[in-house]
């Protein structure tokens, strides 16, 4: 049998610590015994990137190491805050906005392999409430539309506000306090009067009531009362007084019979003998 011919093989050096040092090895095809070392994504190489295996079965330089990429302190955004769990490659930073501001854009950024943070940065924009609703028979004075701004409601004369006078722009862009409304001012029901009556259409502001008396009675006081903005009538309740005539004047050579001088009563005139009545005998 022929003996196997000897061969020349490349010198073998110790295996590089790829896993421990986070290294990636690539053999140079055009150079025997030469390797190129690099790092996995997110790591930076410290040391020689090209090593050559010497005839002494040793590498010509020490093995490089890979260290994780670190990003700088993340940027601050106006009216916002952020949480930084780590600055290493792949770490995320979450942004939030202070009360009254809304986050526009992505809330997180990532530490990239090149040591920079992903972009664009989010921003905090002021919360803005819509124009507050108008109310019937009222007016609204808007002090502003941003967070914590207020709007003031008032009613026109003759109306009272039911609900909150002031509403507040909340942090979620909605008005707080509810929508009030204007209710017509109403005076109290008019008082009854003895021997009289009253009439009205309604009891609202500027409306009137009219008093009148039964036959035989005369009104004392104001017959028309107006409802004021204070919920009061502009005058006191009138009254009905019985109508009474003045005692009749005595007549010469005659006399008057009758002592009731109220409305509807009658007196009788007569003459003494020898005289004749001129005019109505009964009044």
C-alpha cells in the first residue's frame, strides 16, 4: 500500500471568544490565517478588528471586546416629562405631558445602534376647549380657550341664571361646570283683595296685574302693578273701600229722611205743610 502523502495545512490558533465578547468573525478569503472581527448590532468594537494567526499558533494581537452602545441623556420637551429606565441600545424612553397639555406624536423614542435616539420627538401642545355654548336669553363672556381658562355666563334683564355662572376648561379639553340656563324672573302670586279682583297674563318680569273693585266699592291704591327685576311688585296691594256719600244738605222748610249713605241707599225729601217740593223727592 502506498503511504498517504503529507499535507501543508494552515496554522491553527485558539478560537476567539466570540460569545463572551459579543463578536462576529469573518475569515478573509484572500489571506490565509487572517480574520476580521466585528460586533453585533448595538455594540461598539474596542481593540483590533483584524487578527492574524502566526506560525507560533498565537494571534498577533489580543482579542477585541464589544461594549453595548449607550445613548446620551434623552432630550427634554417643553411642558413634558420622561421616564428613562436605561440608556443602552434598544432602550425606550416614554414621554408624558403635564396637566393641560396633549402629547402630539409618538410617546416613545428608542436608543438606536448608532448611539442616537430615534426621531422625531413628540411635543406637548396646550389643551384647547371649543367655544362654549350660547344660552337663550343670556350672554357668555369667554376669558380664553386653553386649559384652566374660564367662561362667565350672565342672563339678560328679567331672567335669572340657573346653574354655574363660571365654567372651567379642563385638562381633557372639555368645559367643567355644566351649561346653565336663564329662567324668567317671576313675581309672587298677587294677593286677593276683599270686594275686588285682579287679572293678569303671567307673572314674569315687566308683566302687570290689574286690580278692580266690585260695584259699590272704590279702589284705594295703585290699580296696575308691575313685576320688577327684584321679584317684587312696584307697589303695594290696593284695597276696595265701600262707597259712601256725604250726608245730604238740609233743605229750608223741609226735611230729609234716611240715615244710610252707602252706595245704593236712598234719601227722601219732603216739605212742611204749605210748601211744595221742587226737584226729585228721592235721591
